[in-house]
DNA sequence: TTAAGGTCTATTAATTTGATAGACTAACTT
DNA sequence: AAGTTAGTCTATCAAATTAATAGACCTTAA
C-alpha cells in the first residue's frame, strides 16, 4: 500500500493540474477540497517544491503552482519521492539496492526473477501515468 | 516492499520445494540454511500450516512438509497471507476494500484507474509465480 | 505596516515490524 | 515408562515508521 503522504501528494497534484488556469492556489483550499489535514499537506507540498515539481509564491495572492508540465510529472516519481523504492524486494531496486544475505547467486535466483519482472512492469505503468494522462482518463471514463 | 515475514516464508517454501524428496524437514534446518531467526520462522511456518499450505509431524523424524503441490502454491497467496492486500490503494483491493473519503466518483477516478491496472497486472504475475515455476526459472537461468 | 500565506522545528500518538523467551504438548525410541 | 526430539502456544518487547499537531517565524503584496 502507498502511504497517505503519497496519496495526498497525488491528490494535491491532480487538483493543481485541474485548476492550473487559476494558479497559484493556496494550501488551505487544496486541504479543504481534498480532505487533507492542512499542516500535513504543508509538509508534503514543501517536499514537492524541494523536488522541483512545484513552486510557490508567498504573501497575498500567493500559493502553490506546478513548475513542470502535467505531462512531465508521473506517479513513479511521486511515489519514489515519498515512499522510496517501488520494487518489492531490495535486490531489484535501482537506487536502494541491497543484497539478500542468504542469496547464493543473485543471477539465478528465481524469486528475484519474479520480483524483477513485477518491478519493471509496475514502473512502466506508473511512468505512463503522468498528471495529464490521469486527467484525460477521467474525461474518458466519464463518457462511458 | 514486502515484509521480512513474507520474504522468509517464500524462502522457506522454496527450500521445502527443493528438498521435497527428504520431507519432512525440521525448522532448525530451514532456519540455518536460509538465515532466518528460528523463533520467527516457527511462527511463520505455523501460519502457513493454518493456511493449509504446509503440514507437520511432531517428534523424532518430524518436521514440516508441503501439503499442496508446488505448482499450486503461488506468491500472490503467500504475500496476501502475511502482508495483506497486494493493491497499492484500498479502493482497488478485492477483500480489503475501503472507499476514499474525498472521492467524488470512483468510477471516473483517474488515479484509481491507474492503480487498478497496476494491481491486476501485478496479481497476474504473482499468481503465475508458483513454487514449481520458481524452481524451474532457476534451472533456466543457470543454463544461460 | 498589516494581513495573507508559505517555512521551519519540534513533538507526539498510534501502528506495524521484527524478534525473543519460556512453558507446554505430541510422538517416536529404547 | 522414560527420555529425547520436535512442533505449539502465549506473552512480551524494542525499534522503526506513519500520521498528525502545535507554534513560532519569515516574505511579500497592497
């Protein structure tokens, strides 16, 4: 399961995408509309800012806005930012690699092979899921 | 990431599969060979027994053995047993379903759509990964 | 210069994870 | 029947992680 932090981050980003034309948008609006504890959301948006996904303006008329294009922000990146690796085993991660102590030969480990394929397919799907495509899906789904 | 409990369970099951001809096998042997804390492993094997995946014999010459055929034990079932749902969001699980409070319409939620597809593909791959196929993969990989 | 709105630091409660200890029960062996 | 082997059950615990809250502080627009 992804953490609430990641879930909230995704919700906030989708909200910002849908209201891109009214940017910047203040934290309290996002918190209220998306049912996120405001203080918790502040920390999340700050992390997204540090990751150069969002930017902000202080003072009256300020708020948060997308720094990148919606099509350039995908769920794989967001999930990695808050929850770390997407892989289900440390030995099939890219950046957080850790060897299994009991593993005799990684290259021929059948378990690793399974989780390696799962990871690759999952990352593929999450990379495809950028903010623009998520909003687009909603339009498609509501027409069915 | 899967928990150590799940990882240990998988390792123990693969070990039992590879040494099926010598069944039953005592806990201490599995613990030692797979580098699992013995007491921890006892609880794990007990859970697998309750799930009717393993069975055991007490006393001298006793130990644990597979109750089902290796081809009938897959990683999806094992993971669900110890870590619960495989899905990354509560709203796309089968048995542990929970609605997102802020969600206006689940049927048209773009985020849900992504995670729904990820879940389905992941479960598919993990169901394919039964113990027999894992051991088979190892043989194939070592011949490359 | 004042109100709006983001930033930073600390703290905390709850939950989950990983692990350990010890008493107890069942079954095989002599 | 006694002794040994091996699984079972109950309780407990430390550490890590997650989710959330509080409050002081800094910036900027009007």
